[in-house]
C-alpha cells in the first residue's frame, strides 16, 4: 500500500526528507538515483517516486494510486461478502 508519492521536478526543487534519505545524485547524470528494493534505479524528471508501508521506494511514470482507492475497494469487498452471507442465511 502506497503511503506517500512525490513527483521529481528536477534538482532545483527541495526534496522531502523520505526522498532525500533514499536517493542520491551522481556526477555527470541528470537522473535522480532511487535506492529501491531491487537496487538503484534512475528517476527522470517528471516521474513519480513513492514509498509503501514497508519503507520500500519505487518509481512510476504516472501518479500511483494511494491508500484511499485501496480502502474503498476493501470496503466494497466487505459489503459484497456481507450481502452474500445474508443471502446464504436466507435460503
């Protein structure tokens, strides 16, 4: 579940603390190097960097879905299961 996301606007912008702790800049490269679970990966200008509940960072080309959509999907699943349970008991 994604907790936070941040769009990389370039190196002139200020970085959030959670991004600054898990990224680096290399001389001669105009990419932001993100320390992901799979190793270091380059983030280009305009890409999104996200962090999940476990603290793992990932790079996305478009804005990642946050926790709100996952919570709505979970609530819809619970309502569906409750309806199925009520129908089962009514039979």
